[in-house]
């Protein structure tokens, strides 16, 4: 069992972009490259304005549970941009997320992501 006990939770307002569908082709020095779409970049900026940075960052493996409320039924459930955003604010690296519980929700008036992070509990059999 993990000896560290913590619970971090936050609600981030705004609708995250799907990482799979949010790449934009640009050219830099004549070479093609993909960057985040404007919607994804705006979400990252909004996230940074709403999330307090932990000091120190969590460095152990974690479980992240979140419900993402979208404004319409159209978007696919995609938590990857949110996990990218957590890196540098709550966790050192998004590879620390070893368990995810992700739920899709609909709230036309108030799209948001409700995020909870806890230490990953490892049973004695797995150690």
C-alpha cells in the first residue's frame, strides 16, 4: 500500500478539445509539423488560469478520476489534453497516471471537467 495520502480535486471550466482531432498542420522553416489547434491552445491557457500549481509536484504513481461535461453530444470522450495540462501543475509527468476513471457528461450551459487525483494504491500481491 502507498504510504502517501493525498486527494487533489478541481473543476476546470470550459470544454477541452479532443487531442486526436485537435492537431493543425503548419510549416516551420519549410518543414511540416503538427501543433495543437487553437481550441486546444485556448483550453491549455484556460486550464493554467484556473489550476493552482502544487509545490512540490507529485512524483508517485496516481489514479485520476474525472467527469468531462461537454456542451453538446458530439465530442468524443477524450481526457488526453487534460492529462497533458496536469503535467507541471499537479504531477511531474503524465506517465505517472497508472489508473484512469473517465466519464462523459452533458451540460449545455456549463461545460467543464471535474478532476480528482489520489495516490495509486498497490496491493501487497503486486509489490
